[in-house]
C-alpha cells in the first residue's frame, strides 16, 4: 500500500497550453497578486498586450492592447494597475474608468498589491504605499537600507494591519556565486528598520496558546554561509492573561539535499487555515513547517522548474504558484492524511495532537481521548478542559463530557471543574446549544444574570429556544432577545404578548413570514395571564389587515377557562363596529353575562346602545329572568310579553314609562 502523503499537490492549469507565449512566463512579465487573477504582459509582432486570466475560468482569457511595462491585478476586484516607465495608472475594468495616476520621480523597480486598497511601490532608494482611495499621492514609508542597495528586489510584504513590512532582495556573492538574501523589516508605528539576512519571508496572524487575541508573527528563511534556518518571531503580541508565557522565538534547521546544494528559498506563504508555513525553493522544493513550533512536517520536490511567483490559495488553505513552464500549481495540507502522517511516520504525537486540535483535523481521536482521560484522572481539570474544548470538530464537546466535569470533585481554592471547562470554552470562542444551556443554569441560580447578558452581547452563547425558556422566569426581556436570535417565532410572539408589546406582534410575524396558530397561542397565554391573552386577542381581532382570529373560537377559549370578564372585554372590542353579520356573537355576549349572573354588564351594554343585531326575543326573555324588565320591554315585540313584563312596575324607572311602547 502506497504511503499516504500529508500534502495535496495538483496542477490547476497550464498557461502555455492555454495559449500564453512561453517567453512571457517569467518574473518580469507575469504577475499573480492573489489566487483570483494572473496577469501576463505579452509582446507579439511588435504589439504589446496584457492578458488577464480569471482563475475561476482560466480558458476565458481577456487580451487587451495596452502599452505597459508591467501590469498587476487587484487581489479581489476587477481593477488593474499599469506601469509605463515612471507613469503609473489604476483602472477599474468593470466601469472602464481611470481611478488614479501618478508620475514618479524615480523608477519603480518593483511593485505589488499588499491589500485590496494599497499598492506598494519600490524605487532604487525608498518604498511607498499608494492607496486607491481618494486623490492622495504615494506616501513614502521608509528609505531602503544600504544592505539592499545592490540587490534585485523579489518581494515585498505587509502584515494584515499594514503595521509591519518587509522588503526582500537577493544578490550574487562575489567569488562564491552564492545567492545572498537581504531583507529589511520595518515597523510603521516605531518608524524603525532592521536589516536581516534572509531569502523569503511572510507575516501571519496567529492565536498563540493561551492568548485572547491573535499575534502578528514574522517568519523568514535564510540559507547562509553557516547553514540554513527557518525563524518564527512574534513582532506584535496578542492579548494574554496576566502571567501567561510569551511566544518563544523558534529557530529550526532547513534541510537541503546534497543534489540541491546551491538551492535557496524564493517564496513563502503561511496557511491561515492550518497554521503551517509553505516555503518554496529555487529548485522547486516545497518545505512544510508548523508555524507554532517550527517543526518540519514534510519536504519534497514539487516542480522541476523554478516557481517564481506564489500567493495564498484560499480554496485549500495552501499556496498557488506558477513555474517557468507555465504550470499553475497548488500545494496544501491533505486534511485527511496530515495528522495520521505526523503521528504514524514522524512519530510526533504532540505535533499531531496540536495540529488536530488547532486546525480541526481528523486522525488524532484516540490520542485526544487518551490524553483527556489521563488529565481528568490526574485532577488536571484545566488541562482536560483545554483538550475537550479544542478537540477536532468538537468531538469531545458532548453531554457526556459536561457530566464528567459536573461530577468531578472540586479542589480547594480552585474553581469548580465545570466552570473551568466552560471558562476555557468561552476563551476559545462560542458555546454550542448544549453548553450554553448547561452554563446558564448554575449562573442564573447564583443570581449572576448580568454575566449571561455579557456573554450574549459578545455572541459567546448559541441561542436556542431551550436557553430562552431557562432565562425567561428570571428576565423575560433577555429571554425575548434569545428567542429572536434563535428564530423561535412562537416564543417571540408569546414574549411580546406577555411584556405588553402587542404592536410588534404582527410586524414581527410578517417580517419572518410566520403563520401563527393564534388560537393555540392565545390559549397558552390564557393559562398564564388571562388579561394579557385578552389584549393580544383584541389586537388580532382589530388588525388593520382584517381579523386574524375566529371570534367564536377565541370566545370559546376564554369561557373554557371561566374567563368571562376577558371574553366580554374581547367581544366588546371585536364587535364594536356593530355589523349585521355579527348578530349571533352580539347575542352570545349578552347571553353569557345574563346567564352568569352579571346583569349589570348587559345593562351597561344596552345603556351605551352598542348593539342592534342580536336576537331581541331571546335576550328580552333573559333580561326578564335576570331582573331587567325595562331592558326586556325595550326588546320584546309580542304584546303578551309586553303586558306581562310591564306589570313589574317596582323594577321600572318612572320616567321611562311615558317614553316607551306598550304604555297605556
């Protein structure tokens, strides 16, 4: 069985096969500022043209007749920078407009996009940064150090925040023909340069062990007279807890095989995805090193020709480069084989474990489980918490692990094991649904809801309906925010109702396109707060877009729970327009109160002359039985009923008799 390699290597395309002139595939004619575009300056039959290759569709090349010495495409946008001697221009290719131009006093010997917004310009004496924003001229950053005065500049790089820069040049050493590398590291904030012997370099943002934020690391390789070394230095520390150890500078040997004695580094990229360094040499070798420890993971030849330009390859987390044959090559870690290779072939269990936990790679599950059990058994809950929290793909972030920490005995003077576990998870990032729920319970029991609010505001907890349910008895408004983030519309609407925010209910339902079963919601609310349920039902009944509930169904719900007062209030609001088709409901409203011993409510309705479409004969009879003969007489139509009822003069108002029907 063939050995599984820790890297993946492939030819993405071949520029010569696509029609690019082989003579134009060179450092002076071809540029690649990112994995998105390759730009080639070709001269055919005396005509100069620029060829733009979109790496999403390499075969669809754009050829433009442009007279320029050099062309570089923006890393992400369809923006191109052109150089003709000392005259520089930047064009937007999509809207076909010139964005900026400048006439430099000195010749630009090297230039490069260092970000989506900035072009670096290197002259014989200085380095400038030129922003595509605004109308500003190129800004001088620093003078070139004397050690680079007679070198060929081959690269220039800046850190992500552009606070650190490095200029890289090479030259042939007289008498030995050895290629010497010279670099100038510059701090923008300190305005200080440092000359360094080196051939290839890169910056990386890396969260070192125990740190809260990323550090800026500077890594460089040198092949000197005394040997070959790879260095990793922290130039800008991230935030660390008090007492945490700083990142230790790494320095490791770089191996060059005997047949490549004259080889030297020419390019370097750092994988942000995996935290590894890819170093490419003049003879086409690729060295892969772990950035945290500097340890070499793998080295082999990937190209028989010099790879003269490289860039980060975001699709794989590796690098992409072009060699002199026009091959566009990519190399990256093989995510399935890297850790098994490190553990099985290199026998470096610690590196395999670290890479697996840091980059979420498979292959170290047994190692991780064994170390977790070992640390837990030793009472090293902090160490065990770290292993579980960092386990690849959250393999140990389970309910069983939470139970192990909950059941672990607390040591004197130490935080409880479960809180140590959750604390490390919070430092690392965001708690999942289960973890957030299990953390919230003890925090709320201890009366520390402000901690929960802080974590929620920092997006440290995955919001779920269950988490909202735990928080709700303590803080309904906090629970509402959780329900909103968890996309639990039924609970959101219930919270709006319980907190009296009725106007927001329909707006929210429409916004999230939620078709609520309002009757179920109202019934649930009646059990908890009948008055709140009544106000919700009233809003739904009088919605500007038309009633959202069946009035009979809502009335049934209130009466099911003996909420006559709320049922009455609901119907009074719902039937206030006195529509003929609502006659049966008007009848029901009056019936409910007359038959339940609430004649005063019915009398008030009559006094306000609210309804006129109810069953008058039915209601008149109920009024008579309820001791409201006057209201009965107002509604009776049969003469016999009127004669019988009018004899109850003791219950009639004297002033009423002369004004109404049936009087002698």
